[in-house]
C-alpha cells in the first residue's frame, strides 16, 4: 500500500509518536496533548542535531526557548534550532501540538 493512516484516539497518554506509528522512514513527528497548565520537559536537540517545528493544533501554550517566552496557538508556528533549550508549557485551556523534527542539512554525523 502506498499510504498509512493512524488516529490519535487509538493512543493513550500525552504523547503520540505520529511518524513512527505511520511507519515513516525519514520524517520525525510527535503529537503532544497537554492538560491545562501542564509543564513540558526542558531539553535541547544537540544529540539528535534536529531542528523542530512546533505546530499548534488546539488550545494555547507558552514555549520557553533559551529563556524567552513565545506565544503558541493555532495559526502560529515556531521553529527551534537544535542548540536551543526548550520547554512547552500549556496554557489555561490546555494545548495540543505537533512537533516535526529533521536533521539540519550538512550537520556532521
């Protein structure tokens, strides 16, 4: 078959490994569904050398990126470089967002 389909309703918990569940070979994508006021996990992506694109699906949140707060809501996208320390905190109504990651072209293995 030339396509695959998943439904996040079939997964439990806050994290859905979208790309992995679809069988993607190159794309990295994960959906996170955060409860109101839930704090995210602070990390960088130096080990994976991947930049991340945060795609808000519903609700709103406040990514902390290298100590700066950014608003995140549907229609607003945030691209974060591998070295940046990041954490995504949900707003008062919660936040559902997709994170798409890819290695930065030309980065050494």
